[in-house]
C-alpha cells in the first residue's frame, strides 16, 4: 500500500487498495491457492519464521490474496490492521480468545446475534469469562454493568433484527473511562454507511459473508483495529489456532468490495421504500427501520450513519401463525436466514436466527413470535411489495 491511498476517496479504495501486482502484470487480483512458499535459502526461511524478515511463510496466516482483502478492508474502515477469518463467528471468537482470559468480564447488548449469545454463555463461560447483558440504548445500564474485571463492551449497531441504534461515540467514551475496549459489529452497515473506528470504537467485527460479499457466495469474517490489538494480538491467535480465511473466499470478497458503496446505497433506497409501504399495511403492527421517523433512534442514525441499510423488520398481528403464513406465501423473496444478498430474503427470527435462545432470552431481546425480518435485495421494489401483499391479505 502506498501513501497516496490516504488521498483516495472511499470508492477508489474499494476498487484499488491493497493490490500488489506480480511480475505477470495482471489487472485483476490473482488467487494464490498454495499451502506453502519456497525460500531462497535456509537463512531466509529462518528469518521469516522468526519475524526478522517479512514475507510469506504458510497460508494459514500469510497468503497474498487474503492479505489484499485485509489491506483493502482496513483502509475502508479506517483501521491500521485487519485479520480475516473463516467466518463472522470465527472473527468474534478470535477477538475474545486473543484479548480475554479466565476471570474477565464482558458487557454485551442484549439483542446481539443469537449464536453470539451462545458463544459467550456456553463456551467463553466454560473458560471463566462472564458476560452481562444490557439494553443496547440504556446507557445507565451499560455503566452500571461494568465491573472492575470488565474488559470488553460488545454490541451490534444496527442490531439484529430490530435495527436498534447505539450511540457509538458515547459508549466508546464510557468504555475508555472505565479502562475497557469497545467492540462493534458493523455487519449491517459496512464501512460504506458507518465507520465505528472514526467514532472511537477500538475494534470492528464483520461477517464478510453478508454485505461485503453481497451475493451470498462465500463464508468469511474479519476483525479491524489498530496494530497492537488486531495486528499483534488477534493475528497471533489466528496464526496459532488457524481459523483462517481461504484464498478463494478472500478473492470473492475483494470483488464484492468493489461494488460495496453502490450496493449499500441501492439496498438502503429500496429498504426505505418498503418500510414506508409496510407502515401503511393494516395487518402490520409495527415496522423497525432506522430510516423511518417512527424509529426511536432515527435522529441518531442520521447522525452517525450515511445511510439506513437494507434490513427491515416488522411485527404482524396474529403472532407466529400469521408470520409463517406470510412467509410461506412469498414466491419471489427467498426463505433463508442469510442476509446482505442481491436477492431479498425473509425469515422468522424467533424460530431461526434466535431459535436456540430460550423464550425468556428472546423476550428480553424483543424477539416476538410475530416478528419477520427482510433483507431487502436489489430487485424492483414494486415486485417485493406485490410478493408481500399476497401474504398480508391471507
């Protein structure tokens, strides 16, 4: 990467950053499907393994294609370093195991992704890391939950699936005053719409599977932050434990980043139109979308995001039976729990993404049986309305 990158705009960096052409002069970034690398001498091998000399060693932790993706995403998020991982959950696990130890404490928002709750409770808890959960937007509760052994504040904003918005700068100030780190999952917005590091967060987490790819093709994740926390600590864990991103998946994500800004603007525009339409439907009890004036954090979303994203959630009158009936009536929208795809998807959160939580945990997170989440794709929004209208009239 050269110093001129600092002068490039977001879209230019999304297309060009991180690429180092080989002697072949390729225009598109190459894929390096190799497990290992050849050294010029025994001395060079020793120097690379010891860290004295930079360079490729073994593709578990040094691969040119993966490195290009890491450098590109780091500059888009405004971070010093990025570590790519095999999945979004691997990114969360790598961050926690790199930075926490037995006896440490996490404060997390109550409405984080269901598997994140299970990871914190069932697995980190087994190794002596305790987690307390608070309402995402109750800042007094965040402060009250912090203990002397608290090391991380962890949140998603916007949240999944209710799209609640947290004041990142406010929580960063609180975290740093208490000697904690602030970790933000930026999956729903991506750096095209929101940059948590610029708001003083310490680490950004991504499921690259979602909008960074944008077409539902590959699984991957990423951790972005500074050279010490991410470049040394998280990288050290990834190097040793091996939750590595494959070169092919990294290449696919690179292609996704090239169109990220365009796609996020289009997703946001269609989601806004669909959310406004849903608010007018008599069988819809409530719509959750940050772009609506009715959203409780609408003003905050306008302040810290450049767009409102592609996720719309809404509650139907009639609870689970009505929700399933609507979902089953769709013919265009795909019934799948994945999101961030060019194809719109629909899911019943209480029995899919949050289905492994207890009823009490779902209630605390605001996940009702009538709640439906739509990841609005890039189809004609009028077609999406017609697809939903059949179920709403059933």
